[in-house]
C-alpha cells in the first residue's frame, strides 16, 4: 500500500515529468492509464512514436538512483500494459518506445529531472 507522502511525491513527480516531456516536444496523451496489470504513468507522442513513460521520483539517493528501480520485472509489466494500450486503441502499426523519467529531490528547491529515451525495449 502507498503512503500519502509517497503518493504525493509520485503525483508531483508525474507533473514535473509531463512538463519536462512537453518542453522536449512530446504531446501527453494519457496519464495514469490503468489496466488489470497496473498503471502506465504517462502515454505520450513524440512525433509519430507512441511513448510509454515510467516516472520514478525520490527525495534522496538513500535507496539508489530513481531510474535503477525500473527493474526487468517492472519493464515486463510496463510492456504488458503497453500491449494492452496498443490493442485497445488499435495502434498495431504504430512505432512505440519506452522512456523513463527520473526525478530526484522533489521536496527541495530544484529537482533534478532526467529523461532516458528508449530506456528499454519490448524484447526485454
């Protein structure tokens, strides 16, 4: 179960991630897209490519870099959810990509935001 503080950090992180992606030219299609397997944080378009974005926000490095928490197991879940999205929206011939946005220090003055395009692929 997620604590209110963790949920708040996640929401702030997603807001910051959307802003960072939009500055890079992405168009946000959906946020918190739910499937029976879980939730995709952000679905966006980058040109003709549909991008599934996992956002990881941490206030400190005590538990490691945020992007490190996107394990192979988590990647497989995101891929499963992306396949659901593609089938539901009939996007079979669409290019797709998996990005990770890492946010560190959202409770501080200026968080560090890193976008990792093509962080993993569907063959994982």
